[in-house]
């Protein structure tokens, strides 16, 4: 099936042409299906991440509940910021993280790990599923599941139709995204790689502990891709500095690859920002990767 058939929400231009050329060459060169691996970041790549990533909203609501029930938490970060709805503090943490300073990020991650500690994995999945299917984006006037980018959903379907296996590789929790990954992105749960809390097994149950297992960002992305599947991706998509190692990892000496970076430059239909993506954008332009302008390459953004 052609890109014209399966990418109707992409405007004709360099980005769409690069995608179609890559897929047609991969198929034309008879690259084995098992080598046709594509990996995509989630927040800001497959769906909206502003003003906060979807999982951040989920966790902040829980931290606020905890602080409401226990006044001693109200003077401790990140419960303090969650209780006071201080989104500026969280934004600062993210900005500092991408600038290489994780001092406050470690404080935040401690709270994130503790937010849903001591419940089993099925209970957490049920809570995530209920939130994702009911909560609404704070400014876009739609449910979170309706903030997936239609052109990116078409791209996933186009790749799948041409023998690719798509994976989500996200800084958000894998357990958080799995309840809706098939319904929204067409990606089965076993192909979702994300950050993880430490788990403990006892008497037939897996329970979440109040500590982080790993943060699936930056260099951890290629590490986790290899650990889960043992292959480099042929195609990779991201939107931030944290995705840069994954995009670099998609380079092959003997195969054509697709490195795709989503540029948020559409304040009218979504948001316009480059904070946290400066290094990735510079590398993309230097290396001739495919930069996707939401303003110029997406005929539509949301369904």
C-alpha cells in the first residue's frame, strides 16, 4: 500500500516524501520482516505532552490527594507543588533535566515512585485505565485519548502495513500506557517500553515498591530497546533531547534508516515550543534527519 493511500493527513512535502522513500526502499530491498523495527517516543511524539505529560497529570492528582490527607507532606516536594498546583515547579524540573541538572528530578522521581507504592500491578493498571479513558486535557477540550496525533497514527499504520513492528519507547511508565496502547496506537502491550518502578513478588502477586527501577530516557532508551528485542530499530521517532540517543541508535551501516523528529511549531492547533529539544533539533539538521513541522507537514493534528 502506498504512502498516498495511508498518509492522507500528511501534507505533500519533504517529510512525507522521506517517509515514503524509506518504506519503499526497505520493502524493495527485501529487508527481512524481523529486521523492520520502528520505535517511537510517546509524549510529544505520538500524543500531546503540554502543559504536562499525561502521566504527570495522573501522578500529580495522586500526590495532591496524599497531601490533602497528610498535612506533613504539604511542605515537601513534590507533594507541595502538587497540592498548590504549582506547575511552574514541575516545568522547571523538566527544563533542568534536559539541561543536565537532575537535582530536583531525583526529588520528583522519589515522589513519583511513592505515589502508587504497595499496590499490585493489576490494581495500578486498572487505575491507569480508568484515568486515561475519563480524564480530559486541561486546555484542548478533549479527552486525553483524543490528543493522539492523527498523522502519527497513520504513520504507525503505514509502517505496520509494510511489515514493520512498532514499539513505544517512552519516559512515561510502561505500565501506565499499556492499558490503552492497542486501542489508541495499535501497539500491543508487549511492545511498550517505558520507565518502571521496582517490583516485589510475594504469594502470587507483583507489588509496586516506593523506588524507581529505571527512567526510560536518554541513554536508557537504546539500552532498553536492545534489552527487550536485541535489534537496532530501522526507524525511530522522537521530539526531545531525551530521544536523541534512540534516534542515533537507529543508524545502520548497511541499511537505510529513518530518523524523525517532531517539531512543535503550531500554537494555533496545538502548542509551539522547542525547550528541551534544542540539541536534538541541532543534531537532526546537522545529520539530515527528517524534521516534521506540525504546522507545515500535518494537514490535521487531532481527530
